[in-house]
C-alpha cells in the first residue's frame, strides 16, 4: 500500500466509484458500496488465481522438491536480488504497455465485468511495486512444499491490498486524513529493497550448504546481514541517497524509531560473527556448526560421561553427540541399552534449523538428548 505505484491510485479509484454511483452529490449509496466490495473481491480473485496457477503447475510434491533443490535456490536468490535492485532504484519492473491499455479499455464496460478489468488494470499498473512482493510471497510459499502455500500467500497479500480501496470507497471522508504522496513513498520502496536483499541471502545459503561449499558460512552470512541492516539504519537517518530519493532536510520521529530498530538489530547480530547463538535469525542463518572452523569429531574425553567415543559418533547441533549412519547408531544404541532418537532434518530445512537452534539449545532438552538417547 505504501509504495509510489499504489498509494496515489487510492484517491483516483475512490473518486471513480463515487461518481459512478452518483454519490458525489450526497452520501455514499448502496451502489458505491456494492461496486467497492466487488472491486476488492476482484483483486483477491486475480491474485489467488495466480497462486492457484503456481500450485496446479508444480503440485505439492514438486514444490517440496523445488524447495530443497540447490539450483532452484540459486534461481530464487537471483530473482530476489533483481527485486531488491528494483526497489533500491536501479530500474523499474514494468509490463508491456499493450497489456495495460487492453485491460483499461475493457474496464470501460459496465457492470461486474468492467469492475473486474478495473482491478486487473490496477494489478498491471502497480506491477513495478507489487511484482517483487508477489514474487517473494510465491517463492517463500513454494519453498514450504505445501499445496496450499501459494494460495494462502496470495489470499493474505491480495486481501491486504484490496481492503484500503474498498474501505475508502465506502467511507470517502477518510481520504482527507491520508498523508499526501511524496518522497517518503520512495523511501518505503528502498527500505523494502534492503529487507529483500537480506532474505535473498537465505536462498544462496541453502545452496551453499547443500553443496557443502562453505563459502557463505555462518560468519559470512551474519556479517552480510549486519552490514545490510547498518546501511538501512544509516539510510533512514538520511545519510545515504539512492536514485529517485528526495533530499532529506529532517527526519520524522517514526523514521528515527525505525532507524533505531534497524541499527539495534545490526548490533544484536554482531556477536553472531564470533559464534553467539543470535536466536532471532536462527531460521535464516546457517547453523552454528556450519562455520569456518567446521564441525569437529568428539574425543573420548568429550563423551566420557556418555560412552567411549566410537566410530561414527561426532558432534552435532548444540554439541550433542550424533550419528549420521543409521546402522552404526543402531548398534551403539543396543550396546548401551538406550533408545534411538531419529532426527529427520535437511540442510535447506528452515524449520529443522529453527528447532535445532532454539529447542535443542534449551538446557533441559539438551541434557535429555545428550544423556538419555
């Protein structure tokens, strides 16, 4: 909503509905309310249709395979970098003008069809701002491997986009309270560009771990996030100007608070470069053992309280002794009379990483896993 491609369209659209229903000479009537609701529903239908198309083309099983495929993760990374560059002002993502003109002509039709094509025109005209959002939502939803992921993602996105248009058409008096368009709208895009860039690194990290290249190790990943959010904080203070930015003579209180949050987040992550847990980003950053030093095999002294070190046992997440060979683990479990706990995990599995970083690190959980299994 707070982007240069969407925000200015709200009053224009609302004025159209008011004049269409004849409410510009009095209070909002039933026709305006009906048309506004149909317009909002049309926006939802268009974007949900896109989510449904992605699901039908790939299917749940294919989406799950895509989410852990190293090459696909590189493609996702490149897509998000392009989106970030667009938000930062490197170029504008635009659709062919012929598409927009065709939809605009169809919107002149009366009734439900005309309203639907008006919504389609909005989707096309606002693509340079909404395109990166839609792409990111679909990429994130697709990587869950869930059949409903892209559909639910689009329901959320389209509902949030449609709601202001519907509400302002029903209550046009609210328009007078909206802040006017200006340079602050481009600042919103730039902030989103920084965040998009940070998320893009997650997909590159997945590929790096699957291929075990150890280029984007935990230290490097966290350092890049620290730099991105430091630059974001400095930008919000008006110390950096990017293309399409207006000069910043002074900053508002809200912008100052956002800068404080961004800079504080960067400072919080800083110790993560030297091995601190930094649990807030545990689902995105590589695990602690995926560092430049790498995982090390346990010695007899390390596991003296458990059992003598044997072939196949090594240090896992949170330093818990683990096996990656099922047969060796089974034989060892039988020999010591302990139950075997199977952890189904994956190098590109965000939920697995979150579990191992936030739950296994709990002192009570860690003690049980280390001592009793």
